């Protein structure tokens, strides 16, 4: 119960920080460190390297038995990799005792940049203003995520807990310094219908890849890579095709309904950045009601800001817009309801499916209902 109450407090503070500090715009981010996706690739490579070194350590030092750490954590962790390659690496690795930090400690540092860079990658794909606004939130995001990680660490107390908390606090101080030096991104035309649909496909495929990394590496289940590989390769192929399509151009200009959805979703990406991790853990750690309320507040605020921006551009009949947006929301809800019927045992995967279905159906309905160019006021 203490963990649930503490997580609820972190969630409320994170939502308040997001509402107070979020300001989409053209400033923020002035460094030259490049695209977050490139850094995310490097961090992911380090995570998997640590998994290999951890496996070597267990094989050589712990005689292949991971129960020395597995007994402190929930079931589903530490499915070790086996095979001639990993066995050969373990057999020839000199001084395997030096690999002891690969047990939980390395991951304690790498988990924060992994989740921040993944979220920022999605923001950059959406638009430069949204991405720059997200960059400005690096410090409050780091604080909210680190508080959440440390709370979960403490709820699973084990001989590594104190070390891991110290490492996570160090990461919270170092990672934002690097994040704020990422390149701000080039200006591009606002996404139209095709751009939004391509973004949705990109985000869903990318989310699936992130879940594969989480399941196989962050849970120390390197032995499950072979089973997950076909899904990962399929998602990677879809993602590559979607990003190639994104470079073809903006396509059809956004009408008032599409513009409302796009601006609202841009605001959602920014506002949800700070409380995203506390909300996620709240769903499984006893504060689901607070997570649900936080989600509704963020969605409501994003819709309010986005619609207000879209309507202030003028040339829109309010009554016609209300009717079309009502049909749009209904289409999105129908799509989300269908997605809920899909069988899946993964909470994050279900949320990804529901959100993606709502977004695609809503944008598709907007594209059909928006008046042709030159008749926006109808």
C-alpha cells in the first residue's frame, strides 16, 4: 500500500509539472549531438552487450545458475541464452569475475536513457515543435522517471537495491545534460493526412520493437531472443518502410478536423512525457485509479489546447466542425473497442494497439469528413 500511495503522489506531481512546464514552440534544444534514434541504437547495443556479459558471468562464476539473483525478483526474469556461440564466448572470456556489475547495476544506468530516447524519437518523427518542447522537459522527466524507478527498486529490495538506487540517481543527473544537447531538428511542413497515418504506423512498429527489447534484455531474458526475433524483424521492416514513406512529402494538406486531431495529439505527446512512466507503473502497482485519472486529465488538456489552436486559425464553421469531430471521436472509439478484443497478455502492447487503432480511425474519419480545400468554412 505504501508503494501505491507513493506512486500516486509521483503521478500527481508529474501531471502538475507537465501542465505547468509544457510549452510547444520553436525553441529548446540547441546542441549538435544528432538524432535521438541514433543514440537510442547505441544505448540498445550496450543493453544487449550487458546481457551477453551477464550470461558469461553466470556461466563462469555462478556455474550457470541465476537463482542467486532471480529469487529476489518476480517470475519471468533471467531466461539465459544457451548455444555454442555464447558457450564459446564464456569459455574464453578472461577474468569473468570483473563482470559482476552486469548484474542489475549496468541496467540501472541504461534504463533511463533508453526510455527517454525512445520517447523523444517518436516526438521527433511527429514534428519539430513537439520534439523541441519535449527536449525542454528533460529534467522534470528525469526526476519523475528516476523517482518511479527507485520506488519500484525499493519495493523489490534485494542485496543490489542500494547500489542500483545510487546509480539511478547518478543517471538522473547525467542523462538530461546529454539529452538537452541533442540537435533541435529541422523544420518541416505540418503533417497532413498521409503524414499522420505514416507516423501512426511508425510509432506502432517502433513501440513493438521497444517491447521486444524490454522483454528480452531489460528482463535479462536473452534466451527468448530467438522466439521474439521474427516479430522484431517484421516490425523493423514495417518501420523502415514507414520512415521511407515519411520522406516523400507532406501530401494532402490538413483540413480543420485533421488539424484539430494533429494539434491535440502533439500536445498529448508533450504533456504525457513527464507522467508516462509513473502512469504505466501505477496500472500494475496498485494506483490504477490515479493513473486513469491522470490519463484523462492529460487527454483533456491536450484536446483543449489542440482544438483551441486549430480553431483560432479561422475559416471554420463551428457547427460543421462539431458535427464532424463528433463523428471522428465515435470512429476512434469504435476502432479502440475493436482493438480491445485482440488477445494479448501484455499491458503495454494492449495500450499500444488501442491508442494506435483510435488514432488511425480518427484520422481516417477526419480525412473523409473534412471539406475539400477552399471550403474549410463549410
